[in-house]
C-alpha cells in the first residue's frame, strides 16, 4: 500500500505539471492563430483602403478636368455677355 501511495504522490503532481504545460502550449498556439487571422484582416482592410484611395484620386482628377472645362466655358460666356452690353 505504501508503494502505491508513493507512486501516486509522484505521478499526480507530475501529470498535473505536464497538463499545465500542455494547456499553456495549446493556448499559445490558439493565440498565434488568432493573431494571424487579425493580421490578415488588417492587410485586407489596408488593401481596400489603398484601392479606395486610388479610385478617389482618379475621380478627383476627373472632377478637376471637368471644373477646368466649366471655368473656360464660363469665361467664354462672360466675354460674350460683356461684348453684348
């Protein structure tokens, strides 16, 4: 009986220690997976933001040319109106 209780006295704490280290390892692995998923999500958001910025820059350039065209037409109309007076 004494031999069994001695074996239990060493086995259960050792098993508990191994279980704690195993749980810590699993926790680290799961945290790394979550971190990787978050990094991928951030990369995707950054790529979308970059493409949206490029589209906005293109639209702004288009508006700039349209505004220049409107200003030249307005100048021509103003000149015609001054000539009519």
